[in-house]
C-alpha cells in the first residue's frame, strides 16, 4: 500500500513538473521615472497571459541601465541558462544590435518606427505604434504659423533609413523639416533653430534636453514624444505615454505566450495608433509668450498649470482685516470721532470767555463842535471776562450734540456689522464659485472622455458622426462655462479686495468650507431638529425679532432724533420765560492812541473797571417761537411713524430671512440627494454608451442632468449659509466671530428658548 502511495505521489509531482514548466525571464529597464513599477506590471501581464497554459513565467533577473547602454547586460542574460525570455524595456534600440541567442525569446515593446534589423529574427517581438503627425502638426500650427519644423532624433539609432522615414512622415503634411541629432553641435543647433518655427522631439530620456532648452530660450513651441517622460515638464506639449506603456507590456507578454505555445497567430507588431494623452504646460507657454485660445485647449487632454503660490486668506482673517482697514468703516469712525469734538465745542460755551477788544471811533465834525463832546478821532480798548450762569439754548445744544454723537456711534456700529456681512457673504460667494468651477471642470473632463469614446466608436463603425459633433458642441459649452465662472471669481475677488483695502488684483487660497461651516450656530446640525410651524420654531423667530429690534442701530438713531426734537421743542418753549444770565467783568483802556481832530483835547477817563450781570429775555420775535414749536411737533410725529415702520420692517426682514434659511436647508438636503442620484445614473449611462448599448441623447441628458444637479446642490448649500449670515446681520450680533465656547453657550440658550 505504501509503495502505491509513493508511486502515485511521484506521478503527481511529475505531472505538475510537466504541465507547469517555469520560464525564467530577464528584464532590462531604463533608469527613468516611469520605469518605476514597470517590472511588477510586466509580471502581472505575464501571469494573466500565461494563465491556463503549461508555463509559469517568473522574472529571475533585472538590470537597470542608463542611456540605453545595455549591450553588456543583454549579453549576461543571453548567457544565463535559466533565462528563457528577455524583455528589453528601454526606449531605443542601438543601431546594428546583434542578438546572440536563437533559443531565447526577445521582446522590444517600446518602438516608434520599424527596425528592419530586428524583423529578420523569428524569436524577436518588436512592437511599434503610429503617432499621428498630422494631428501634432495641426496643433503646432494653431499656436503659431509653421513654415518649417525642427525635428530631434537621438543618435543611438539615427540611421539614414530612419531619418528618411521621419522626413517622409512630415512630407505628407507639407512640412519641411531640419533634422537635429545628439551629435549636432550647439552652434549648429542654434543656427537650425533660427530657421524653424518649432521643435518636434522624438526623444529618449535626457537626449533631447539640450535642443529643448535652446528652443525654450528662443521661445519656440516644442512637442515631445518620449516613453520615459523625462522632458515632459520642460516641453510646451507632447505625449504622455503611460497608458501606451501598459498596452505595450500587455502586447509583449501576449507575444511571449504565443511564441512559447507555438500559436499560429503572429506576434504582436504594429498595434495601431499610439494610446496617448496630449499634455500642455501652461507655465512653459507663459515663458515663451505662447497663449493658447480656449478652442485650442479643447484638444488638450491634460492641461498642466503651474499653480502660483497664493497668499492664504482665512475667513475670520478677512473679517478682522476689514474691521481695521475698510475705507468706509474708517470714514464712519472718523465721522464719529468728529462728533466727540462737536460735544466739546458745545460744552466750551459754558466755560469762562475772555476777549480782547479794540475800537476806533470817528464822530461827525458837527457833533464834535459841541462842548463836552468826545474827540473827533479816538481809539479805545477793553478786556472782557464773562461767565454764563444759565443759558438754556447752550444747554439744549450740548444735549443735541451728545445725541448726535450717539447717532454717529450707532452709525459706526452699523457700518461694522454691515462690513462683516459684506465680507462674509463675498467670501462665501467666492467659495461657492470655486466649488462651481470644480464641477464645471469635472463636467468638462467627463464630456471630453465621452467625446474620445465617441470618436473611437465612430472609427470602428459603432456610432455615427452625429455623436461626435454633438459631444464637440457640448465640450465647447463646457469650456465656455469654465471661462464664465473664472471671470465671476475674478470679479468677486476684486470686490473682496476693495472691502479689505488690498490691491484689486490680489488672489488667494481660501479656508476650507467645512471648517468655516462650524463657525455658524444655525448650521445643518441645528436646523435639522426643527420644522416649519412648530412651536419651537415660532419661539425662535420671536426671539430673533425681539433681539433684532433691541440691537437695531437704525432704531436707536431714530430714537435719538426724537430725543433731539423733544429737546428743541422744550428749548423753544422756555425761550420766552427763562432768561439767559451771564456775569461779566471788563477792564477799559481808552485813548491808547492820542485823540486827534476836533475836541482832541477832550480825553475823559483813560482806565477804569466795570462789571455786572447781564439778563436777556426775548419777548416778541414776530411769532417765530410758536411756529417753530408747531414745526417740531410735526417732526416728532413723523419720526414716531418712522420708528413704527422700522419696527415692522425689521420684523418682516427677520421673518423672511429666517423662512428662507429653513427653505435653503431643505433645498440643500434634497439637492444633495438629487446630485448623488444623477451621478450614479451618469455612471450607468456612460458605461452603457462606452459598451455601445446607449444613445448619445441618453448620455447628453445624463451629463446635463448631473451638471445641473451638482450646481443646484452647491448653490443651495451656500445660499443656506449666506442666509445665516444675513440673519445674524439683521439680529445685530454675529456668532461667526465668537469663540467655540461662546457659540455653544448661544446654542444652549436657543435650545432652551425653543424647548
């Protein structure tokens, strides 16, 4: 029995060895950024393609080489008996490369043009793809008129045959070219670049760095095709080939499987159009004074922006800045301070008054001839010190100026509240526009992906040209929407800068909205507890109305004006029966100049003192006092009506804003549900269309519905917080400027009112 088991185990192990033969694989990698992770991707593709076969590929040896100098490492792999397949994952093939092993499989998946030197080997898989020179030249021409183009080709394999093939590609587009290689001297490179209008680089790694740098210096548009992506960040535009790399690795792994299983299918060679993403670097464009149109950017799949570092501007930081720098607020504060001096001026009338006086007198000669009269010409002087004992007009004026000071203080406080409201609402508006911009950019990306699918479907006959045209139209609209929102952001930022007294073209990075929302007492967490018409909601509304009336600076202003008119009315009534009393002392100094003319010898006393009390009581001034009191009565009555109307207006505004806040909360909730559903529907419809089972009408409807739903949610969400800011402005106090402990105390108070 034991012998039978041992025999059975031997047969099983032998069968496993027979049916699961290990294939040793060697890999040559180029030292570049995109090579990272390439070995694992190849291993994954090998496992997928060899699944179900009698082979188990396994990567045994990997070499990383620089500058495509891999002949020595290739020789090591060829001599290694454990290696069955060799994958050369570098981006160029040295000229006259000789392969020494006829029993090993070779794969060169990253080819651009045909290599006749490699095609003669039956155990070699060389994969190439078509790059669309027509499309590339068209893009360059849209940026700048192109009469001649410089083309860079690396020196590793710049055979006359390959150079002729490259020239032939551009000749089809009626584009003369000048070839530049790595061995071209810098002087000759400069001379060639002076004669061309742009530079097209078929580059590998850093080989094209020198001509690319020279082209940028000379402000020439550049277009780069490079598997290594080494120069992508320094080129104006070109191909991002990461997706193509994955496809080439898949093709190499499949070819290895076909070769080992002796499948009748040919090895993967020409795989059609290169799968690429066209990129455009905005920072390079700015450096070479190249500013593309919006229509041009429609053809760009990856728009790289060099985001300038913007100053951070927090929500509360913006409010605090406005409170110390806003011009209107500074003006209101100075107006208030001027009224402080007005009170001082009015009060000064109660203080002792000292005056120095001089008077020249000239009398008629006929009068001067009378004996004992004064001289014809004389100059007298006196110093007078006076002190008001009682003057109701002065007292009334002091009271009125104090009330005016209160008005100016109320106006200043209202200006502060309004400034906080304007800054907060403008800040939130900018956040809303930035959120809209992200949605519009996301929509643009979705439409662009759909357009790419439609173009592929059209090429294979799965859809008509109308799909492409309708999506192109939709893409133009999406791009226009992006431009519109960006313009609105610029306008909103100009308004914010004016409020903060910053340069009008300043732009900022802003605080996260979720963090800002925590500063609002009446946010989603608070509002979700209450509904329309509930007793708690009505209690809260009454509390807000009463608080708004109590805190209203405008009501205080009207009340102060009523007090002013009442004091004017009292002063006008007292004027006829309460006299003004003033004590005075006066020192006279006459004849400070010797009199002249007739009677000049009549001097009289030269120096003397006098003093007394002056009492003034106006009796009749043509009935003016009666008419003035009647006028003031009407003014007081008018202000009383204004006060009542202002009370009603405050109550109405608070009620309307509170109702809108509750409505905005509901719309925020429902629009979020709608947006989520629309996004799910779009995903389903997009997948159906990509699979050829959906119509363009369904796709466009889903895209438009999703865009509208997302925008509605953003608008409703921000409307809710704008309503909260407006409600706090009407109430006359802001929770957004308070500390977390103060806000929690307010929440507790509101909840106690509502329960």
